[in-house]
């Protein structure tokens, strides 16, 4: 599903919202999650999952072209953990 599909679904479900208003709602949600991660905070959406940062430590990598060892600096990576309801939905034997 793309962002455009998600906007269409919101516009269909919330009949009082125009497509433009639905787009504002979806963008606001994504912007809020992004800004929260940028501040190093965790965002939890009950029944769906949580977004947080994980720190990847410094490591030694290898240049595949030359075989030379290269230092890869530490970096923060976004991480999504699915909520209990989604896990159960995906693993139900129906």
C-alpha cells in the first residue's frame, strides 16, 4: 500500500473529509512520527505497533571492489515493532 492509497482509504472511511483534508491528516500523522523519532522519542500506537530508534555500533566493513577494510561509523536506525493484535491477526489459522 502506498501513501496515496492510504489517503484514499481515509477519504473513503471518513466521508466528512475531502481528499485534501484526508491528505493533511495522513501527512500530520507521518510528520508526528518522524519528528518524534528525530527527537529520540518512542511513538506507540496501541493495537498497531511502536516506532523507536536503535543504535548501530561502529563496525569494520569491507570495500567489495578493493577488499580494503573501512570503518563504518555508528548510526541511529528507525525500528518498527508490531503490536500484539497485528501479530495475532497475521498468525491466526483462519
